[in-house]
């Protein structure tokens, strides 16, 4: 039966491996000493634009809320329907006491101060200070009554917090106390008393300062709102911010983002097709809370356009905004372009993305292939009507299946767009080989940037085959990420993912004429900056990003490397067969001034530390080489809130003799070598 099936698919011209055997072929073994010959007098390709070091921000996970946005509280407006059923299930699994809180009418993730008091709460609809719901708290005479929420505070950075709430007095006394306590404790570590005497909605502010040493890094705490007697008070729209927040932004995350020196931040993703920018402007206290349908998490709208632009200004990046081509309209897009141009230093000519992954049915209001070209053209005309200098990125397809989709986009008139986007968010562990070993998966994953290099050239060839776009329109790689769903394999949060990132940057630097714009996923979470239990830290790939972006290498020069190579068959399903993958992948480039030469080196070998003899021609270097290496005990190693700096670069020096440097590259590592021109 198997033989008949194999013969049938062969006749149909379909290549489907059946129980394909994993195969790594060593083309050239790693020599005892690799040779790297750099000729700085020989240009090797186009100038490397800063825009290949773009980054990506989307409200997913804790990237904005509970992350970049410094607000400590969740669901501050006491709304319903802010989480998908799956996320609610996970929340209840992690915090079982929330089940009882919900039975008492409290919105997730708020809890009663004393669950034994029973039901002293009532939700009110339609007259809230913000959005749709508010909460009445009915005091028990002689007993403290109230609500609380589990929080994590950045006490390692600041002990001072600023807060606010909206309240209106209904009956009885009017005293309300807000405090911070140890989780499930009764002692107030810091408290403030508020007289909520007004019968109209009124905003009350307060300050809380924790004593030294009472709450430690990563300790949970409770934020408590408490009545002292039989008063009845309606409350809504809370806030609790660290006092050092930068107009709402986490200063640790801002500082780490600024250190990346990213020139672009893409504001986009799957949420784009259902996002209406008007919801995220105006007074923050009045912005409506709603479900982020793409990810099943809250969209509080407190981090909107103005906050995004402020973040960009703080880190020295330009905004790159994805427009809503799903449920949005051309007029809505044009109005957003006008708003941002007006609020971004009166600046035209920004980069705009015409939708996100419109080929995916997970995106709200996705167009069919028949609708695609017309919708792209309509939005292009609307944007260019506001800003004729706007740089437009039309939605293209992924490198492993783009032909028909991109051909449809290329049926548009000339100048409809400047770039076609592509994404490569790939699961490394999805191989064509069943039950593949971790070593095979790792080698196949490390090879992916080499496979992508050929795919991108093919994509550009298709563009160049259409006269209206030939040699004028290129590729924008607006999302790229490597995911591993198996222990011991490369993924964006571990050292293996950092090897993937280094290989990807080397690929981009060699092909910047084809791909002048690229955005790593993401600046927050994924391969970037994380926050857990108030501790900010970074994935290893973040440090690779910095190693490349902060070098300011712009002029690639000739490099010849003899270090051995391998080929992959039946590897990662997206690009299963990849040939001639160098064990030691090296790119060299000068800066604009020509006084600094940088070598970017990725060692893909799983076990071999590769000694190399590096010979430099066309550049008279000083005797000292500045070396920075990212390496870990194993590729599964990464950083988290408990060990925020387990995997970070190490600095060292090398000595040149007659423009020759000997260096040993650790296995599974990324290395940057900086040489200065002698005076």
C-alpha cells in the first residue's frame, strides 16, 4: 500500500516525504584552524541601512500592558469580557481564589478583602466614570470591607507610588482607605485616607511610600481599597503607578529599549486589523476598555498613539505604523496619518504599512485575493492624499509561499507602494523528519537564515519581472522570529534563538539591497525586553541585536572564510532543504568614517570551539581588538526575573600582530570584533 501511495504522489508531481530520514551532510569538515581573510579595500555589496535594525511592538502578552506601560493594576475600570475564555481559564488556574471573587460579583482579577463577609458588592452599568461598569461597595458596620488585587511592585527601583480612583458617595460615612499590604497580610505597609464626600463622580489622587525592607524584589503584594464602617461608595477607574514612571512608561524598559539604538519601531501585528486609533487618544481616564480580539487580552487604550510617539521620541526611533485594512476605512487611515504627521514634529515622509498578514483568516476583515489589490490601492491613495512623501509597505506573503499573493499586489499601478512586506515567524521544531533529535532540529534551525537568503532573492526577482516595480520596489521584513516548542532546541527566549538572530542579521547585512527594512519581533517580549513580577530583563537575542545595531557598520567589505560547512535535508518544514551552511558565518563592515572595522561572527557548530586565523588587508588596525562574545553553557539557557543576567555578553581583548589576529570562537556563540584604524 505504501509503494502504491508513493507512486501515486510521484505521478501527481507532489513531493511529500514519507517518514523522511533526518540528514545533516558535512560538506567540508571544520579545519583545525579556520581562516578568515578580510579585505577592507574591496566593497562587498550595498551600503547597510540603519533600517534593517528596526523593531516591533504589539499589545500581545505583557508587551505593553503589564510591561512597557507602567500601570500596576489590571482591569482598573472593572469591566467584563476583557479576556478570552482560554485566558480566563489560565487565570483561574493560577489564582483559584478568583473563582470565589467572581461568585461575589467582582470583576477579574479583583478579590474581596474578606471573602467570609459574603456579598457586599454590586456592579452598576451605564453610569460609570469610565467605559460601562462601576462597582458599589457596601460596608459592614464595625468591619473592614473592600476589594484588593495582587500586584508586583518594582521596589528594587522605587518605594514611591502614585495613584488615583474615581468615586461617588452613596450613603453613610465617606472615608476610604487605600493601601499596600504584603500578599494576604493584614498590616498596611503604606496607606492613604480619602474623603469621598461628593455624590458626583470625582477623581481622587493619593501617594503611597513603602518603608525600606518591608517588601522585597519579586514579592507579591496586595493593593487594597477599604471602607471602615457602614458607608456605601461607588468606585471606578483606578490607577497605581511607580512614581518614577515616564508619563506612564516603565523607565527600565525605556532605558533598555534606548540602548538598542533601533531606528524604527513598528506599531502593528494581528491586533491591527481590529484597531481603531481614535480609541487611544484623548484623556486617558476616559478611554474605553475593550477586548483585544487578536490575543484575547485587555486593550485599555491608555497606551495609544500619543504614548507610542512619546516612547519613540524617548528612544530615538521613528514610528512605523501598520494601518487597519481589516475593519478600517481609507478615511480612518488618512486621518491617522494626518494626526501622527502633525504630532511627530510636523514631519511627513514616515513609513506606513498597509495592513498586517492580510492573507491570514485570523485577521479581522481579511480581504480575499480578489479584493486585495483594490483595497491596497484605495488605502495607498488615501494616505498619499494626506502625505505624498509617505513610504508605503504593502502586505506581501511569507518567503516560502508568496508567488500568487505578491503577483496580485504587483498588479497595482506603479508607485502604489515602495515595499512588499514579508514575515518569517517559524517554529523550528516543526521538521519534515518525524521524531527528530534535538541536535538535528538545532542544526536545521541554525541553517534557516541561509535558506532565507535564497528565498529573498527569488522574491526580488518576481518584483523585478514587473516593469512598473522593477528595481524600485523591495522587501520589508516586518516580522521575524524563531520559536522552539521542545526543550533543548533554539527559541527566541534562549541562547539558541540568539544564534538564529545573529545568522539572520548576517543574512540581512549581505542582502540589504533586497531587504532595506527589517523589524525584529519584538522590542518588548519575544526576542526583546521582558518584565516578570516587576523585574525587567532581556532575552539573549536582545544582546545580539545590540551587538549589531550599536556597531554602526555601514560599508560591507570582502570576506573569505574557510571554516567548513554542512547541508540539511528534511529539516524545518518551512524551508526543509538548505545547502552549504557555513559553520562560521562572518560579515565584515566599515563605519561611515572608515576608521572602524567590525567583524560579526556566528559559530553554528554544536560542539566545536573554532580557532581562527584572521588576516586583515586594506585597513591598518591598532594592536588591540575589542571583542564581545555572547555564549552560554547550553542553548537552552536564557534570562528570567529570577536570573535576569544569566546570559549576557562578555568583553575581552585580542592582540594583532602585523594585522593578524588569532581568536577562538566558542561553539554556539555570537562574537563581535571591533578594530580601530591606527593614526
